[in-house]
C-alpha cells in the first residue's frame, strides 16, 4: 500500500524535528530559521513561532506540556522555552554543540549529546550540567526505556548502541550493530530495542537477553524512527527517497510506504489522536491521519 501522506503546512527554514507538546499540539524545529513553531495538528496550522538560538536541532517537551527544551547547536546551549508564554526564557550552557536530547520521565533531568562526543545530564530545575561522560561518537538520537531507568544512545559511525544507567550514566551493555546507526526506539513493553541504520536496515534486539533478534532490509538509507500508539507499527524515515516505511512490529515486514517527497526527518506520534507528524527539511510539516475506526491503518 503506497501513497501520499496527509495534510501539509509550509514552514521555511529546514524543519528537522517534531515533538508532541500535548493533545493536538506539537513543537516543530526550524533549524535554519532559529525558531521552534508551536503547531496545532488538527486543523493543521502554526499558532506561533518562537525565536531560539543558532541552528536548533532537537526539541523535547515536559510531561505537562508547559516547557520545551531545544538543542541550540551552534550556540552551545540548551534553550528553555515557556510554552504558555511561547518564548525562550533562559538557556543552559553545555560543553560543545548540543545535538540530541531526551527528558527523564519526571521532567527533572535532560540528557544531551554534544559534538565533543559527550553525554551530559542536565539538572533542569537548577539549570546546570550535573554529569558528563564520554561516548564513542555522538549523534542526534537517544531515547529512554519506558521504565525511565535506562538510556539508549546511538553512536552513528561507531556502529554501537550504548545502554546506560540513567542515574549514574554508567554503560551497562554495548550492542554492536555496525553500519551508521541512527534513531533508536524501545517498545512500550520495554522488551525490544529497535535501531534504524543509514546503511539500509533496521535492527531488533531482545533487551532481556541482549541477543540480536532480527535485521530488516530497508529500500533506502534510514534516519528517523517512531512507534505507533498501540505499538503495532514502526515508522522509518527514508530521507534520501522522500518516503516513510511502515513496518509491522510483530512480523517485521514493510506493510506500507508513505510518499512524503522532500527529505523527511524526525517524526512524532500523538497517542491522543493517532496522528503521525513528520518534519520535512524540504520546507513543510505534515500529518498522517488514521482511517476512521481502523486502528493503525492510515490513509496512504
């Protein structure tokens, strides 16, 4: 099943990342515009544009949707955004250009990778870095385990995924997948780790045993990865071909392809509405709506 994605909103300035801020609301990073847009998903439209630092890259939102944190890459800082006031209110300095970010479940610790090949723990209430460790090669992708106790950090051309204790930043295990590992995601039950690879495949790893479960060939280099609300579908962004592959998580087979065009980058799934939102650096953000009454089947 192949076809076009859904509603599209033109946004200049290289849309790169998107994060769900609340029901029907997302934050979209526009890297070249030094801005984060506060976007309503249905009907799709930008409610405001928030000025931030130079080359914002990743954005994450607090559990209550009142704050957002953006990696202002060329400003060497994390921008703190008040989403109620819709403005950047302060910044937190980090060592090097900040790349990826993930927020602890309680919203008190922000994990940030930088181009100095460092992983930093940032104490958000105090506005300071509370811990730093070296990693092999930083990129923009990392994610937390649903328990909040473990952190998974992709190391791009180093070809490994680090499983780290989120409290101590110590490495528990190292998963060697090779290639150029990009985005990572953990299943909702916490049992499987998935990693998309720029060399053209998706890895699945059993977290209980640490064993490699499967390697799924992709039709093009993979970059971003998102999971659906009921955990049945994996969405893989194929940035060089303007497509998003939909993979059945249980059979690990590609079941559909969305033709987005452009260069689809990071994606986010709004569990409240079942809408998948895709940032496209060719100049837009788009949403994919589920078919009424049919969970996890989309209008493609």
